[in-house]
């Protein structure tokens, strides 16, 4: 996987990353302050999307496809330099390896979405009523697909 990073000048750098590296960086960027359980929950959602065979995410077959899908992860699509600037630690790689090997948290075993509501409550449906609230882990709310998701 390659992506281009600019340093604010005319210089651009092409960065190559394998799925382990990309997943470790995204885990750190999206959930680095959420502890082991929060990071595992986010990794579970990412891999649930990779493994999903129906609906919108049925089109994506790799970590790269999921991470760089439009309007999904701010760390990747809105500010790509954030992924480049991450410095994953052994815990991020360990959780990425766990997820790539099929590890999932039971609370997020089928969750396809998460977000930080910046409040004490999670809304009951997300996004566009295609997901229902499953659980809250740390600052993130997690959502599993409703039947309407499979029509997307």
C-alpha cells in the first residue's frame, strides 16, 4: 500500500505500508488514548468491515480499502498526514496482529461503526438508522448493522 504525503513544500513523499503497519497506525490515531479494550474495539470494527460480504462494506476487501474509503476515518481521509505522523508502539502492533488473526471483542463482534459523541450518551441509531447502538467502550459508541444496512 502506498500513499503520498506532502511536507508543505513542493516535495511529496511516497510511503509504503503493509496492512499491519497501516492498522497499527490507525488504531493509535483513532483510539490511542482508549486503553487496550478501546483499541481492540476499534480494531474489531475495522476488521469487521474487511470481512463484511454484504451492504456498503461488501465492496472492501482489505484494510487499505476500509481505511481509505471515503468519509470513514478522519485520520486517513480528512488528514492523511496523521497516519504518517503516528509512531506506533508495540501495543499497537500487538493489537493489529490480534485483529488480523481474527481476534474480536464479543461486544463488538458485528459492529461496523464507532464514533466519539463528546457527551455522556450515545445516540440509539447510527448512521442514517443503518446501525443500532451496541455498546460504549471508553469514549466511543459502537453500532451493529440493522436490516436496512444490508440494502445499502
